[in-house]
């Protein structure tokens, strides 16, 4: 990929990560208000997808010659949050 394509991919992954976090927080808030049992699974999926997009963002940053360690740490934190939501949803 060229430098311009990598920059566009980096911006796209950042937007997708943000959209995933918005979906996760929205599902969590809806679960608090409505109380449907499947909404925490949607929140866990949102956090998990946000972690995947953060990893893709880190890979693109490394390809651009930047330090992607912050994005990797962010991905780990997002995966921990996703695991928490999944375990709490599984307990019922």
C-alpha cells in the first residue's frame, strides 16, 4: 500500500473503532433502561470489535513507521472490557 492509502486506512480504522465504542455504550445504556437479556452481548461484541479495529490501527501505524504501542494497549483494554461484559451477560 502507498503512504496515502495507509493514512486513509488509519483514519477509517479510527472511525470504525469509535463507532464500535458508541454502539457498545449505547447497548449498555439501553440494557440499563430496558433490561433485555441480549443487550450485554451486543455491548460485548461492540467492545470486541473496537479492540479488533484498534489492533488494525496499530498495524497500520507500524506500517507508516509510527509507534503503535498505544493502540495495542488500547486494544487490550477494550478486550478486557468486552470479556467483562460477556462474562456478566453469561451469568444472567
